């Protein structure tokens, strides 16, 4: 649990700073956000990152290893789950399973650019005031 909470916290802040620091957004994260419209937001958007953006967002997994040492195979397994999760939150299918950061919440992020920076859950967005709930209308536009 310490590992997952640490990763969630760090990814939230890395992702938020990739938006708030304009040069980081312009030169790194904007590549990912070209996939924002109904016809382009797809699981493939979850893999479309500038290489340095990918490194910055993967760094929390490495840092968390210093907090919670674990077997190498366990770490690789969790990083693989990370890949599956990243694809999942870009598939425009929202299961509405609170407090999970489903595709509905992440689609709002792709529409507004200033909400729902969290990764696995919406807790960090709730704690830091950036949570925006998806509406049924938002979801029907993105299916």
C-alpha cells in the first residue's frame, strides 16, 4: 500500500507540473494532449508520450522502490500493470467505480487540461482541489 500511495502522490504532482510549467507542457506533454477529441482519444493515446515525458512519469515507480524495496519481478509486474492502466484510462469506457480514476475522469482531464491529474484514483485530485466529476453528457460526447 505504501508503494501504491507513494506512486499515486508522485505521479499526481509530476503530471500536474507537466501542465503548470508551460515549457514542460509545450515541449514534452503537449505531444500526449494532441489526442483530446472524441475521434482521437483512444487506448493508443495512453502510449503517445514524448520520451522525456514518459521518463518523468515513470520516475515515481523507481523512487518508490527506495521507500518500499521489493523483488525485481514484483516491480516489473507493477510496471506492466501501469502500462495496462494507462491504456485503460484512455479508452473512453467509464466503469464508474469510485474512487478509481476511470476513463470518464481522465477524459475530463483531456478536455479541461486542469483537472483530474491523478493516476489510479481520484484521491489526490480531491485532496488538492483539482477533482472534476464526469457528467453523463461528457461521456456521451466521448464514446
